[in-house]
C-alpha cells in the first residue's frame, strides 16, 4: 500500500501499521511533513517546523522490536501549540516579547505523547499569550475567514488534514471555537486533571490542556492512551441530553440556530432523549464571573511582561491586564465561590447528564483581524468541565459548524460515547440552511 493511503487512516490504525511494519515511522512522518508543507502555503498554521522529526521517527523504528511495536501512538505526528514547551524549540507564545532561545525540556504533556510513540512535527501558531491578537493562520475551509483563537494553528492544521493530532489549550474558548470553525474534533480536559508545567498560561483557575484530531473516535483513542484510562461508559442519572441554545449569552447566527433546533431529532437518531436546559440566569452569572477571574489572574501572570513591554502588547491584551489590575482579589474569590455554588446547583438540576450547545455563535466570520467570540465557552470553562467539540455539520457555503458537549469530570467515557454517536449523525446531514 502506498504511504499516502495511511495518512487518511485513523490514528489507531496509523500506529498499528507502524507497529506491525506495514509502514515505517520515518515514512509516515516524512509523508505528513509533505502534507504540512503543501497546506502551509494556504493556511500558515506553523510557527516552527522541527528539524529533528525524521531522527525521532527513526528512533521509533529502532525501538519497535524492543517493545513489540505496542506503543499506542507509534509514529503518529503531532503539532504543539506555541504556548507549550518542546525541547530544542523556542516557546514564543505569539509574542515578540518572549525569548527566542530554545527551551531545554518538553512540557510533561509533550513528554507523555513522545512516551506513547508520537513524533513532534513542530510548533503551531497561537494568538498573543493565548488572548485575542491573531497570528497569520487562515481557515482551511475559506482562507479569508478566521480560524479562531488561540489554538488557531493547531485547529487549522488538523482541519486541513495536514496532521492527525495537535495539542492546544483553553482559558476561555481557545480550543472549542477554533475546532468548530476549522471542522476538527476537540477535547478540553477537565480543569486540574493534567499537569500544565511547561505551558505558558493566562489564568491558573481557568487554563486547561486540550487536543484536536480529525474525528471524535481519534480523540477518544488519544485521550484514553494519554490518560491511561479505559473509557468505560459512566453511570449517569439519566440518558437525557440537555439542550442549551446559547441565546442567553449572544446572538446565535441562523445556521447554528437551525442546527440547535434540530438537536432533538439528531439525538433521537443517536438513541438519546433531550430536554431543554433552563438555566439562563446562572449561565450569564458564570460568564460574568469568568471574565472577573481571567482578568485578575492574567494581570498577575503577565505583570512582568506588561511592566517591561506594555507598548509592544496589543490593545486587547493591555485592556485585559488593566481590567485585572482594577479587579480585587476579593472579587476574584467571590466569583470562585459562586462557581462552587452553581456547580452544585447544576448537578442538582441535571445530575451527571450531558449538555449540548453551540460551540460558537456561528460559522467562522469573514476577515482575519479578529478571532470570533469565546462567550459560549466561558461558563463551562469556569466550571472546569470536560468539553468535546463535535464536527461534521456544514453550512450551505461549506463552512464547518461544531456542537459542544459539556460533561462532568470523571465521566469522560459517557461524554465520548455520546460525541461519537452525534458525529455520525452530523456527518450525514445535508448542508444546514440559515
């Protein structure tokens, strides 16, 4: 079989093909690099391509006999958002104010992927310190539209089919939104469930690791391999999925509104009942409190950068830091206290059921000067919930529309089960009118 045919296979199948000798890790990684370089002229998703990729792949081939070819990600290529340390490559965080010197060690999340057999292709573009100022990346489905932010390079590279796996992060809507805009499957880890050492964060109470792949099945496979946990369906209080339409937080654009209206039918096809989530006042309160927490903590995180380089920073980032300096620690603590109360209220209302809602206000907006609104992710990010962005739907113009499934920490197996079933239904839909 020619190497190119392996590139369209699932991540599990790619690793198995390398493990059993159907293709070498070097051949697979080299073919992925060709795909990256071909797509790069259109989407500008990468800030640094590693010169060590082939050597790393050869090492995977040399080690195959020693571990019986059993590594679950052997030879699988990964892109790493440029907020995350990769040994031998600078971490610039989308800013000219950071050091151009290579870092000395991998972040633990990168080290874990290498331990599982993955091969690092390089660093993907991020917005300035993971906030709003965009990089050069373009949307693979319409190059005059935003890919979102701040995991823009990772989402665009995966959405374009150039790389099967990429790491991202989320503080507000930094992964959910670009996954939706670029037609990728995305997972935001429950807050606090993975080591964020070596990750350039913005807000300690909000920052989470994330991953992007082409399909939810790939995402579930990588997540299970990464965490070392089998994704057994969790016991939930009900099979009902609660539908949240997002209108409490923003103007949902017609194609996305139409997709949400179809949710009862979509989930009926996926074997689930639905009910409306009546929780608008609480969602608005969480979204406001998210802004309070993020501003206060970002001002602390970026204090030295602001003091030394304030005129170099973008206006939105300077405004965030100014807002944070005017937000007291007491205000932040009160917001976090309300979060705990509302988290308990949500469980009382819906048990451990899953929530579905729009992953973004609509398809990717035209233009590259802004990255779109993260407002629909703010409540769930403050709650620290695991979130899966499910791809598959398209507008009449061919732009992706993603739905977000919001779950509960420790119940990721159930979350992935529902997401896989939903993706199959979304991919069968005709273009969404609106």
